[in-house]
C-alpha cells in the first residue's frame, strides 16, 4: 500500500481517491481491502471474468516542511 501511495503522489499529485475492482469470487482479497480501509460502493461491474465489487478509498495530502504526508479515510 505504501508503494502505491508514493507512486500516486509522484505521478498523479492531484488524485484524492483510489478506486479498484475485486472479483466477487475473491472473498479473501475483498476482506483484506475492507480491513485496510476501502469502502464498498455497492456498485457491481459485470466483466468478462465475472462480477467485480467496486471499492474506493479517499486520500488526503498534507504538506509539512517540504514533506508530503497522507491520511486515508
């Protein structure tokens, strides 16, 4: 997760939300994302590899003394 945040800050500094899809059959991955703070939007994407839960996580960036910090709600 930390590496993803560094990548987002370096290449997409205006991004304030992460959105991803998790296959409905992948219950373990779904539980992991929920446990680390992602929220299920309640929307389902119907894809060629099965239905996907759409999950989201807000990112708030703060700059303190030339360092960027983030909080994820």
